[in-house]
């Protein structure tokens, strides 16, 4: 029996819904189908999600060669490191079982850069696990493999969170195909993450449980893009439409600057309105005059570092 007001399953012996207080009777309760009942009870929803699966290399060998207490502290340090990095990039720690960790990006809140955040987390894990040491400063010498996949999943929540779909299985399968210390991604993740990262095409792989072969790419590093829209290669590929007045204002400011007048222009608009595209088009219109152009881009991954854009510019300019 389910309440017709809120859809929550009701106790057949109760006169009122425990969730919303609506009076219950045979006429005021609905007879839902099995699938509708399950969906209501689990708060089931569909969403796109990027799943990161991280697995410790040679965990059985570590258990055999390390002292049990040392291994315990190594695993605790490993888990704490992954949680810390996931928190930094708004990832959701879904499951930690022994040497394996599942992280979800796109839950509970979805964002346009979930896949990008996931890849940044994977690269950070690969680097920071090298720095884990015991109380005496001795390195644990741990290595991990990381696999990422992006796709549609069904998410349910009752006592604990559960997801279904091929995406988490794909992330686990491609992780197994990675080399120690390597981050690999499925085609969906590479497509969504865009051009912010450098990739090495590893070819087609036959994966257990999947009918068709899957192309796997290794992530070899992250680019320091001057514009977030450049991550997806949009900056100079999209045509300019209806921005003549704004472009004229920018060019007028440049002419004032060329006559020794200091000019500052604030370009403000909602997300997705084309601020980066307009800025790129303006810079391209001045190529014949060859001005020195410096672009500083704030990063959603460094909210606590006010000077990050300047630090990034100096690092790239110095060739580090």
C-alpha cells in the first residue's frame, strides 16, 4: 500500500501516512506496479556519471612481504589520501573495499566538468601515492592502476547508495588493462573531458562481459589551458553570431589603449553565453598588430588559491 499524496510505502495497519500525514484508506492508497513501487522506495533516478575505479597493484604480494601492522598503516594512508583528493575535486567516495576504491563524479550533484574532475583526481592519485611514507619517513612504495568510464546509470538510495549500468563495470575492466601507475579512460570519458589532457591511444581491447571491443586511451598529462572552453576545443571553432556591438566596444577600448590611454573592460554574462569565445575572437582580430596577450584563467579546482592563475602563467612561461 502506497500513499497517493507522496508515494511512500505505508503501513497497512496505519491510518495516516508516516511521511506526509495524509489520511490512509483503501480509496486513498494506490496500487502501483512492482517497478513503480521499487522506483518509489529507492528514490531511483537516471543520470550521467563518471566512475573512477582505483586498484592497488600487487596487493597479495604486499600482504605476503609486509608486516601485517605496516600493511595496515599503508592501507589506511592510501585510503585517506584517496578520500582527501576526492574531496578536493568534489568526488563522491562510494565504496572502499580492501585495495579497491570506487569514486563517483556527477553524484549527488551533476556538473558540466565531472569527467574533467575525475581525470584530475586520477592523475593526482598516481602522483601523490608515491609520497606516502610510514612514521619513520620510509616510502611505502605503493602503486595503483586507475580506470575511468562515463555513461548513463541508474542511481538508487535506500539504506545505502547503489548504481546499475555498464559504466562501473567498464571502469573496472579497463583498469585491469592498465599498467602500474597508469590512468586509462574509456571513449566516453575522453570525449567529455575534451582537450585539456594529453592521451596515448592504446588500441582496441576485448573486455570480459562486453560484446564489442573497447578503445582504451592512457592519460599522459594535463594541459594548462588558458580558457576552460579551450578544454573542449570550442574557443576558435564556433562561429561568432550577434556580437557586433560587444566586439566594437572591445576594439574601441584597444584603440584608446594604443593612444596611451589605460583602458579596462569588464565582460560579464551568464555561463555559456560566449565570453571566452568573444575574447578569443577579439584577440584574433588583433593578430596583425601583434600585441602581447596574457590570459589568466581561474580554475574551479583551485578555489582556495587566489593567485593560482598567476602561478600557472608564470610556471608555463618559465617552461616548468
